C-alpha cells in the first residue's frame, strides 16, 4: 500500500482552485458556512472573534452548515447570547450551559460539547480578560506559536492539568481557527501563516485524493493520510501569488472543502465516475480510480502516474 504526493500536479491545480473560488465559484459556491456573523455583530470586533472562537471549537464530526446556523441562532437569542461571553460562561452553572447549548442545536454530543465550551470560555475569562485577541497578542500574533500554545497551555482542574483549549488545539481546528481569524475577522496582524498547515478534514482529504494530488494504493485509517495531504499542499502553493502576496496552504482550504462537498462527494466511490465532471471547474484534473471513504476508513486505488 503506497501513496505518492504529486506536487507537480498540485502546483497546476492550486492557483486554479484559488482563483475559481474567488470569481465564478467552485460548482457555484463562493461562500463558507461561517462567513456570515450573527445579526448586529461587527466584522473583526471582539464579539465576532468570540463567536468564531467558541463555535469553531465544536467543529468536529458535524455538518458545518448546521453548526454555524445553530451558532447564529444561539447568539441572536437574548436568552442564550451569554454563551458567547466568557465571563458569563464562567459564572453560569454546568447545568445551565448544558441546557442552553441544546436549545438551538448548538451542541450534539451534549456532555462533551458542554465541557469544551465551558473550558474554552473559562480559560479566556480567567487568563485573557475574555478576549481572544489578548491570547493572540501574547503569542506575538505568530501562527506557529499560536498553534503551540493551543496545544500546550494548561490549567489545574479537579486535581489534574487540563488543556485550556480542548479541540481548538487540534490539528484541524487550530489551523482552521487561524484561517477564520484572517479571512472572516480580517485579523491582519497574524504572521508566519505560511508555516500553518492546511486544516485537513474529510472534505479536504476527499478532494485532494480525487484530484490525485495524493494518489496510489491505500487501505486504512483516513487520518493516517492527513500528513501526506498537509505536505502536498504546503509544497504545491509555493511560487504562486494570492491577492498580491505569496500563496499559502490555507488559501486552498475553502475551495477544496467546497469541491468535495458540492462535487467529489457525488463521485462513485468505486468507479471514480462523477456526474458533475463536465460542469466542475476541476473536472479536467479529476483522477481515475477508487476513492472510498467510509467513516474513519479509506480505500484508495488511483493512478500512480500523471496521464499524458
């Protein structure tokens, strides 16, 4: 079972993905589920940063559109808006937070989600004055430092050291949060984002495999392919420009996510035939063969070499 990274093809595809998403769209989509702030929230404000930070901490094994719509409804309901105020979360009981996260469907795994939400909120309240930007400033707004601190910062709780930012510290959600802070909140102070890996989830993985950026034969845990995908896009964006600056791996996250959700997810998993190939902006680059993802498992049988 051997997979190969095709950075030559990746270099062809990366600027096409970036430009398509920002012009005609990927299969008509030019947006992401998290793009719209709640009513009355100013883009880039402290409230907006808190909204993005707390909501994205629950972005695991969830339908993204449902998650962000639930987050907006929760914020826009005066009775549950306090959930986005770290000081109020700190003062609220576990039972109250548990119940109110359920009200508009914001929590799905209710105990886990309540623990995550309260821990992130209380960490922001006790250590950073309830403002994510204070944490970012303490990290020097340096992307890799932010990721390291998300992983390493801890506090004593119930007699043991507990991460300050559960799930927000993950290999997917940490980079995803930084991308949202840049793209959605317009936080221009962030630096060294070229060293931040693409946030790989099932959609970024599927699109990368269907494009043949990572291809060959494989059967096993989907997550075990993620590092190859991160490396592939880190190399593939080099030498390209994006909006007047050097392109970075985070720039292809959104188009890959939409490509999978709107297109590659409809491809026949065994034959590789896709009903949208002719209409898809990336159809000409779609690789032949099997890309089958079921739960946490993947089977890949795609062309090893680039067709001539």
